C-alpha cells in the first residue's frame, strides 16, 4: 500500500555524499570521536578493541579505494597490484621471526567491570632492524584435549589506526619491548585455564 504525500510533506534524504569533501570529512571525524568516547567509557576491553578494529578496517578500506582509484588513473594494472601484494607478504613472513613473544601467561582474573574473565599477558620484542607501526597478536585457547576452541586478536602496536590503549599508538622500534595484556571475555568455559598459543598474525612497517 503506497502512502500519498500531502502537499505539506517533503521527502528528506540525508547522505554524507551530498556534502562537500571537507564537510563530509568533518562529519566522519565527529562520528568517529563519538564512537571512541562511547567505547572508552563503557570500559570493556573487548568492545573497545572491536570498535577500534571496525574503525581501522573502515579507514583501511577507504584508503585502499583511493589507492585503487589513483592506480587506475596512472595506468597501474591488476597484475602489478597482485605482484606488489605478494612481495609485501613475503617481506612480512621473512620479518616475523624477528618478533619475539615472551613471558606469556593466561589465567582467569577478577575484573570490576566484567567479573571473572580470561586474560592474556606477555611481552613483545622487536629484534629486527625495522620499525613497526602495527602488530597483531592472535591468542588461541585450548581445551583439555589440546584442541583450539577459541581465538582472540589484539593490537599491542597500532600507530596508524585508533587505539584505546596506553602506549599502543607508539611505534615498536628495533630493540624495543612492548608489554601487553588483554581480556578474552567470550572465552568458552571449555577452555583449559592457562593453556594458550600466541602468534604474530599481521604487521605493518613504518614508511
């Protein structure tokens, strides 16, 4: 059933695309700030991380779109893009052994906000010669049979993105050590307390 509009009614469409680039940018910044503030005051590490990852993914996708557009204008072919991505993956894989995880531990801890929650702690050291602007750690939680039943990702280093942690927005320079700790609120009860495997699953180099 279609509703007829009376002469006094108007259809109003609001779209960020209808504004100028400068105004659109300002609106986007305001929305990001509001999201950050809400996540911060909620005080839940997992929520803050998810918000941070969602925002950073959106920003990365936006930047990738701009890069692709620029590539089309300069005549960059899909083959060149794939080759570039393959070379970067090889570089990341080659550098991964220079990132050392130590003093790893996982246990249930009592938290004022979340009650009894699984927490992973450890240290990350950059033993290579490159400065890193982002490092992603994935913790795999094991059951009593030694099988992986859950995983949680965390960014102890996140310079280019948005971080809610104390020193995560600082780069990890050669020889530097970064202590970290994060909650795994949704860790299932089948987890064998204390048994986790941690791995470096992503990283970015300083330009």
